[in-house]
C-alpha cells in the first residue's frame, strides 16, 4: 500500500525546517542547548567562532522555530523551542550510521 504524498505546502515547510539543519554548526548549537539555555557569547566560546557568526546561525534557527530567545537581565539566552528536535537528530544519526555500515559491507564484499 502506497503512502499519500505530502501537499506542496507541507513539503515546503519540511524543506524550510530541514534547511535550518543543513549546517554542522547549527546542529552543534542545538546539541549544546539540549541541557540548558546559553547566551551567544558562551556558544561562541565553546564553538570557537565569532559572536557575529554564532548570531547568524541562531537567527536561522529562530526563524525556523527551532530555538527561542529569552532575556534575563542584560543577557539573551537561547533554548530549544521543542526538545524533540534532539530526538529527531538522534534518529537521523542512527539512519546515517546504518547507511554507512551498509555501504562499508558492500565495499568489503566487492574486494576480491
């Protein structure tokens, strides 16, 4: 039994959200925010990037609804908007790992 294709609008929303994940730094930021909110300077220090570079990544993540900003006194802290994004990233990692293992098995069987 086949699946019903997504309506165009849903497919575009998926693509828009996934585009926000299409950068290793943004994935690292999401994982860094898993346990507790962090400000941009803390993220920049951990990642070894400039504050403006991290701010650009956070803007993309915010636009896609993956993180939200909360002001605390003079600082702005970023947190995951929905912690299930980490579950989704873990699932993707598992799929990638399985795919790589399959490819490695194919390569091993091709060697004479």
